[in-house]
């Protein structure tokens, strides 16, 4: 930011500015001064050609972070290319993204998106120098509210946040995630009851009735969906 400050001595006094006069603002010396046109050395114009407004304690709060990457397309590889913000819009932000990655459940592939599998888009975002993430900062990935974890301070001393957006389009009751709700899902629930996490079934899928327990009630819930079509 550039600005000028013009100072003058009292018109009733006998004071003048010396040739080596200096002006400081927030400890920064003016880059140069010029004698005001048509005036005597009783008036001088000081120029700050490149001035940075001091950041408040803790840094300037960032109010929002919004990042967009290409949406997953069935059968296509998952992209980590950031399409927004870019260029000058990106440079104007008080944050930078350090890493963009996709994760997926066991059995799924990052090279071929399967909409009935679970995927998560994760982005590491770091506040720039003199910035911080405000307490009311909103985080969005692909236009949806992201899960934000303030997990660590980067090597540069700046606050970093991991953002995550989960893609999970499976139907309720599709325990084995094959796209259908049928007797195979009943077998899958029994498999989880017997073997737990070693069954190859995700706990979130086996808990069909959402009571945080996996038992015969979930088997009944699958049968109800098969009969009444609640999973559609």
C-alpha cells in the first residue's frame, strides 16, 4: 500500500524542516520526501511507497476458505486439480493450499470412481504470514461444508487446517455396497456380528438402524428395507 503524509510547521513560527528530516509510521521510515510545490521548507510531503499495515495480535482472521476441484465422475480417475480459486483470486486469499488428495475405502479405487463406495477429498490449508483462521471461519469444498480439523502449526509457525469432504452415496441397507439391498446384505450383517472389522464390511454400513450397535436389530432393519423399499 502506498500513501503520503504532508506536514507543515506553524504559520506563526520561525521553524523549518531540516534537510535530513525523517518521518516514521509504526517504526517504518518514509521512503522519501519531496518539498511541496511552491512552498518553502516549512511544508514537506513524505511518501510511503510500500507500506504494510501491521497485523493485529494473532493475525488477520480469515473468514472463509472455499476450494473447488473437479467432481468425481463414475469410472474416471479422481482429480486433485484445484479449479477455484486460481490466479489473482488465489493470490488475494489469506491462505494457501499445500496438498490435495483423495482417500477411499478398502476395495475401492482412486483410478475409477465408484459412486457406491466411500471416498473423501482432503485438503491441507495453511494461513499466510500475519493471518489466522477466525473462530467463525467457514470451510467449503466443492460448494459443500467441509469437516475442519485445526491439527497443527506448520514449520513456518502458521496455523494449518485439514479439510475433508466425504462422498458416500450408498443406499441405506446396502451393507455390502453392491448397489442392491437384498438377502446378501443380511448375510453381510451376520458376518460383521461374527467377525467385526475383519469381516470386510464397514461398521457404518452394518449399523443399519443407526443405534451405534451391530446386532440382530440391524438384520431386522435390512429385512424391513427389502420388504418396504426404504433403501431406495
